[in-house]
């Protein structure tokens, strides 16, 4: 008697193959979210004093045009005197505010751009200040400054009250052999940002040298 056909198990009959969907290469991918673009606005930089490089040329950190001090007298910008800092804290800003002119900063002005061509190189009477002045004069002599500049004088502002040591006086004597040197005494009012009780004679002489008439006649104290 033939045996009945074997029955397939239920699990095998019910097993179904799982087919994974195949992506269609012609279907464009969903766009990725794009982060919003944030535009950065330029922030005005503060007028931070820069230093001279070892070659004596002012460091090119501030390429902006020279700004006019708050109390500087109005005038012809190209004909105004340009106060050039041999180093930070030289006193050029105080001189520009007191006598007028343009506080150029620690760089050479460019007469071709309409900036002052008459300049005064300003430094302190400290040892480091005199070295910076010497380096700047060397750069000016070697032609490392823009053409057309006229050096009116080197202006040395006292770094402290009292007389200078002999070593510093000798250094100033060397500077006098290559350029005109004008010294400005210690002015306490500049330290406290107050009004001068009297006008030093050296400051009046310097005003006449740079063509400033802010003190008028008979201003010598």
C-alpha cells in the first residue's frame, strides 16, 4: 500500500523571502539642509601703537590713512605736518593734539596718496626710544620710505623729569650729527591728561618749526 505523500512543515511553507528595496539611481537624492550664511562685518580697530621693525622701517600693521587728532586744527591735510612714531608711546599723539597736524602712527605717510610730506619723527629719550629713532633714520636714509618725504626734525620727548644720563646725551649727540633734533621737556599735564599750567619754551619753538600758530605771539613762559 503506497505511503501517503509527506506533508511539508508549516514553517517552511509560510517562510517568505524578504526583498530589500533597491534605490533607483535616477531618483534625485533629497537635498541636505544648508546652514545659513552669516556675514561678518568689519569691526573698526583701535589705534594701537605699533613698533618699528629691526630694519628701522615702521611695522606695516596699520595701513589705514592717518587720523586727525581730536583737538588738531583744521587745515590742508597734505600741507599739515605728519607726526611719525618711532615706537609706541613716543608722545606723537600728544604733540599732534597740542600743535595740530596728523598723527600718522608708526609708519611712513605716502605723499602720493595726499598724505603729509612734511614729517617729524618722534621718540622718547629712553635708551630703547633712541635706538628706535636711530633705526628709523637709517631706513629713511636707505630709501626705505616713500618718495617725497621732508624730515623737518627729530623730536625727542623726555621720558622722565630731570636730567638725562651721560650715555643718553651721547646718543643724542650722534643723532644730531645726521638730523635736526628738537627736545621737548617732561610735561606733567600730558601724563594726567589735563590742561598745561604753562607752555614750555621748547614747545613754542617746535610749534614755529612745524608751522603751527596755536600759541600765537608771546606764548613763551
